[in-house]
C-alpha cells in the first residue's frame, strides 16, 4: 500500500496564500502532496488597485483574480477559518454547510490583516474602512450619493456635512484614496451644477507631523503639495477624538460638520493567528527567517499576519518586514519552497528580500515612487506605478482589462452608481446605517466584511 500523501493546507488566498499555492502547484511532483486553500473570498484581491476601484477607474472584478480558475489542482474551500488547533493539526472552518474541520500535515497561515479601529467614541459605529472591494464600492456610492443629496439640500449645515469627507490616516492607502477621490469629486462637478468646488471639503488627518516619511527623498512633501493643489485640507499632528451624528471632533477640539469618516489609520494582524496559542509580536505570529514557527516546524506563516524577521538589515534585534504586498507575494513562494524542502527532507532556506521601495498613485498623471532608492514624482513615477501594478497583477486578462479601463476612464470619471445607497441614507449620517465592529464581531462575522452584509442593502 502506498503511503498517504501529505496534506498542505493554506489559510488565506490573498497575496501570500495565492502565490504560495501557485508555487506549490508548479513545483509539486504528481501525487507528492495535496494542496488545500481555505479562503473566505473566491478571489485574490489585489488591494493596491482599490483606490482605482473606488474612483471607478477600473471595474471591481479586475482587482480580484478568481482562485479556482487561477489555481488548477488546488482544492479551494470557501469558508472562514475560525480556529487553528496546532496540537491536533486541524483548522476549524465555518462554511455554508455549517462548518468542518480540515486536518493538515503542513499548515501555511496567510490570513493577512484586518482594519484596526481605535476605541474612540462613535468611531466603530460610524467610520468606513478601506480594505475590501465592498468597502471601495461602498465609498464610491457614498460619495456620489452625498454629492447628489447635497445638491438639492437647502439646509446649509446638512448640505455642508454631506459633502465634507474626513479621511483619518495618511499612510499610502489614505493618501492614495484621498488624492484620487478629491480629483474625482472635482472632475464630477460639471454633473452637479448646484455644487461648487469651494464647498466640497476633503480633510486628511495624520497623527504625525509628516506623511509617508518611509519614502524619503522629500516624496512625502511632494505628495502633500499634490494633495493641497487638489484643495485637500491636510492636517498634520491631528487626528480624531470622537465621531457623532453629523460631526467629528478633532484632537485640537475643532468640531467639523461631516457625515463621512473614512478610517485608513491602522491595520492589525488577523486575530485568527492568536487562536494558535503560539507566540505573537504585536499581534503577528512570530516565525523564523525560514517562515516557520520555532518548535513547530510544520506551521508556517507569512504576510501581514506574520512577524517575519528582515535578515537584510543588520539591526539587533532584527526588524520585522513591513506589512506590504511586496513582501507577502515573495514570502508565499519562499514558504512554498520550504514546505517542499521539508517534505523532501532537504534544508530550509531563509527568506530574504531587500525592499524595492514604494509606489504611491495619486491619480491623474501624479504619483510618487522610490524604486531602489531613487526618488521619482510626476509622470515618471506614474508610469512606474502603473507598470509595476500591471506587471504584478497575476492575470493577463485582467492586465489587459485594466489597461483598457485606464485608457477609457482618462480624466473623465462618470457618476453612475449602483444604487447601493438611497439618497435618504446619503443625507443621514453614516451612523444610521453603519454596523459597529463590536456588534459584528460578537455575531461571529469577519470584521473586514462587516459592511458588506447589511449596509449595501437599501
Ligand atoms: C488600499 C490599499 C492599498 C495598498 N497598496 C499597497 C501597495 O501599493 N504596495 C504594497 O506593497 N502593499 C500595499 N497594500 C498592502 C497589501 O495589500 C498587504 O500588505 C497585502 O495584501 C498582505 O498580503 P497577505 O497575503 O498577508 O494578506 P491579504 O492579501 O490581505 O490576504 C489575506 C486573505 O485571507 C483571507 N482571510 C482572512 N481571514 C480569513 C479566515 N479567517 N479564513 C479564510 N480566509 C481568510 C482574506 O479574505 C484575504 O483573501 C495596500 C493595502 C490596501 C488596503
């Protein structure tokens, strides 16, 4: 009788999990092992394209690569992993059938991060996150509907609150979203004759005194200049204290009339990794440079959920790789190689990747980027940013669709919405149709998706 094939189970089909599964499939010999991918979504979401989805520059499906089609030979279980029992070598999964336990010989945890809402009054109930396709679509709908509603609102306070948008957090996601959204609202003004540019307010708050200092080379300042040219009111060393119906109180005690708060100020490791009972570093699962857990050589972890030491740096103790797609998509194949080496009784190799720098798309012909330490802005940075994402998107069909989308959208966004939000809801505060994180979490829903299940229903 031939021995049972080892079972490799991957949790999470995002950047890390997708590229790990693809590498395993390509490298595994016939009948060498079974690969199962547990994912709560059916696509690999290319999150850096979310701002383009939010402003309608590309179709939302372009940013999601279908797992089953892109990963032939991998068994995909659509469900949410709820617990990992490392003693029993089992993952509990909540799925449409109620639930199942999936046993593994090798486990790769790649569930990414979740939006971390701070414990501020009203924030959990009233702010919108920006990490999923649903949230990107919801935001677009919200902004369009509020412009629509404000243009026919006679009460000046309500009118101003409807078209005041506060974004908290000026990391790359917050900066990209605000820059692109501010450009979108300005370009849409000809469709809203009753509104003027001076009325539409975009506020970008950042708790520190500079934005994106990790870019270096004065690129944060350049991004600031682009934002301010688009009339974005960027407040440094300022964040929010509380959110209530129709107003936001800032840390300098200013009260801003505003119905939309977008939270881009924090991501934390997916709480699933805490269910392993294994050591964590600020919520991320501690792994060796070989991407496995010390003392548990059959448990691997990568991406935003893992604290992967950066061995290219000489600091002591070693710094942890930042939570970026750039790392996750390389850690995936590195973990796959090490799982294979382990199955084949070969030595494991440490993960090593020197940061290539960041690319930040500001919309239009504006971007800032620092490829291999070289500061770029304006159209050279834009070409690089577009080229990089198109190259990295793991689907040639989607690459072509994205190019066509960009070419057609140009500087002329349209204001077609899907009717996910009624005008009455748009005029009301977000509070009246948002669901708090805590309520959702206690209901057992994934926090990242808390807005997808109810808010989009009229
Ligand atoms: C708006 C935005 C822009 C960004 N831009 C950039 C950029 O320009 N460059 C860059 O390098 N990085 C960027 N990032 C960060 C980057 O997207 C993340 O670092 C990267 O996605 C992390 O990869 P991951 O595999 O760890 O997690 P993810 O890609 O988030 O994948 C995790 C997957 O696991 C699934 N999952 C979660 N929990 C469970 C569960 N319990 N059971 C089953 N499945 C589960 C999720 O649905 C998801 O599919 C951006 C992020 C955002 C939000």
